[in-house]
C-alpha cells in the first residue's frame, strides 16, 4: 500500500485517503524527517501535515508537466474573474 513517503516534493498527485473519500489533488511543499506538508489544491487551497508512514488508500496518478499546465489553464480564468469582483 502507498504511503505519503512515496510522494515527492513539488510534484502533483491525485490521491484517495480512504475508500469513501473523493479523489483530491495535492502537492507536497516541505518535508521533515517524519512528516510532509501538503497543499490540497481545492477551492480553498488548504495546507496540512501528514506522517510519511501514514497509508494512502490509493495513489491514483501523478500529473505530468503537460497535465499540470492544462489544469492551470482550466482554473486560470476563475482566478482572474475573482480579481474583477473586488
């Protein structure tokens, strides 16, 4: 079974933390000897710590550079629209 130690810094991953959870997009930002700081790239981009030994239900996919660029294009317009709302 995959663990958080399988994730590399500054890469983007689709993961499931448990069987009943939705697939989420995360990016490891920082690591200590025993933990990883991750950002959940959802609507609010929240950060959280996980122990490297914590198991993932499933490491669904790692985004390629091309897929990441495509993802960023999809949500770029929404961020621009938010700036105009202010």
